[in-house]
C-alpha cells in the first residue's frame, strides 16, 4: 500500500510520515530526496522544481505493490492508495516557517494555502481515499495514533473537519495583503 502524507509546509509531514512508516513497518520515502536520486527536477535556490508527471511515473515504477509512506507536499499528486492531508492552524504554520527562515512572502503564500484548503482540494481532485487530520495542539505520536485508528477502522475518506475561517482575523498579519 502506498500512503501519501501531505500538507502545507510546517504541518509536521516529515515527523509524522517517519513515525507512521516505522509503526506500519513500511519504507519511508522523502519525495524530494527520491527526485534528486532519480535526477528529476532542477534545484533553484532552496527549491526543487519537478515535473509532477515525471515524478509520479518514477514513484509508480519504483513503489507499485510495495508498502511505502511518501512524505512531501506533492505526495498527494502521486499514485497512492491512501492520502493523509495534515492540517495545522495557519498561525502555527506561520511561526514554524518563520523559525525556518522563510521570507515574508513565502510565509504568506503558505498561510494562505492552508487557510483556503489548497492541498486538500488538490488531493480530492486526484484521489478517492483522502483522510484529513488536524495536527493543531497534538504531538506527532497523537497524530500517528489518530491515523492508525482511522486506517484500522477501515475509514478511507474523512474530509471537511477543518475550517480556518473563524481564525481569519488572527492570521491577517501573516497574509500578503499588499503594502507593508
């Protein structure tokens, strides 16, 4: 089974994906590292720009029929049996990305993406089996246990559990609304 762990940068994908792979006895695959190993994409600054279809081709070729957990904010665009979309309060994302040294524009872009469900919508466009998990205020272990409980319960689709519209005023300072 291929499980894709996806979400806006800063939601906790890597930590959760590693722990989930360990608990399930699956291979952990960081999509960025995989793309670099396969010579897919081009590094521009800190970013790796990849052709999604090419990456998906190599993921399917390498992992079809195997038990893997894919980690990356493009993993929901890969061939997967189950997509887990991690969500986090936009302010939490902003603070985490600020700590990582992201530019104000990049923070605003990602906060906005989380606010309006960009990754969730893309995942739903590509896959039937999509589970949304709110990581806000939870430890990685709690998130992994929630995912395992959902999988073990046979749940293959759970979406619409997050609505950030109520916190819009809190995150206005992080959005790119023009001016300084």
